[in-house]
C-alpha cells in the first residue's frame, strides 16, 4: 500500500476528492494533510475524513527541522499538491524527487508561475480572450509550475463565460484529472 500525503492552502475540494477516490483503493491511500494556512477549509474536510492534519508556518516550511521529521513520519510515497500556494522547498524536491505532483488550473506552460493561482489564472485567461483553457498535472521541481507534464486536459471557451462558470468547469475537470494522474503515477511505480 502506497502512502499519499496532500499539501493544500485553501478550501481543499481537490484534497477531499482525492481522499475519497483512494478510500477503497487497494494500492494507495491518503494518510495526512499538510497546510500552511490555519484558516484553510481543508482542515475541517480532512478531519471529517479522519485524517491527521499538520499546520505549519512559512518559517518551518523553509528551514530544515521538526517539519521534515513530521513529513517523513508518514513515509510518503507520493506527495500531491492540491491548491498549495507556497513554493515547495528545494530540500524536499530533492528528497522526494519524482514523487511530487501538482495540479495547476491552466494549460501549462501558459499561465503559470508565481502569483498565477486560482481565479487569478482564470481572470487572465478570460482577459486575453483565449479560445482554450484547461488543467495540468505536472511533476514538481524547485520552480513554480515548471516540472514535466504528466497529464493535461483542455476545453473550448466559446466567449462570454463568467469567472464563476470557468472556475466551476475547471474544478469539474480537476476532480477527474487529478485522481487519474495519481493512478497513472501508481501504474508507473507499481512494483
Ligand atoms: C485548484 O483549482 C488548483 O488547481 C489551484 O487551486 C485550486 C484549489 O482548489 N491551484 C493553483 O492555482 C496552484 N498554482 P481547492 O482548494 O478547492 O482544491
């Protein structure tokens, strides 16, 4: 059984979706949620699912110490960033190389990078009059949104969509794509 640890900063709907997806899986399960935001909706969602939640500060994230031990104590095989808004630290990118995925609400490499998250992405896409938008799941390296792409799914924008409509459509795609990408990672790393 492979252990999945989720990192999230916000409402945590992807975290919940992933947790439920793996609840009855025979090859992986979500074992903990880590968050940098003590107000994040993901905390209650994870607790209701019976998961341990680790809340940490920016300083703890960015310097080796107790948090490294806490993460290691869950023996993560796979780390899934689901709306995690901080840069994943270099020491963990090295320690868990090839085992960290992120979901980004755009068709990378377009609309990625620092400050490009959530509705900021959708606003920029709509303002540019793009004809296509979508979701990317990619490996994490030490730069925002730059690792190798694992899976991507787009949809056509007809024009005139509201921000809410686009955000909902993106989330619908994410709820399919992230579990699918995690399953694909598991296929690639099956013993
Ligand atoms: C998701 O749309 C995810 O793709 C995005 O944050 C949202 C979190 O929603 N991530 C980024 O923008 C990362 N750059 P959720 O808290 O409901 O899962």
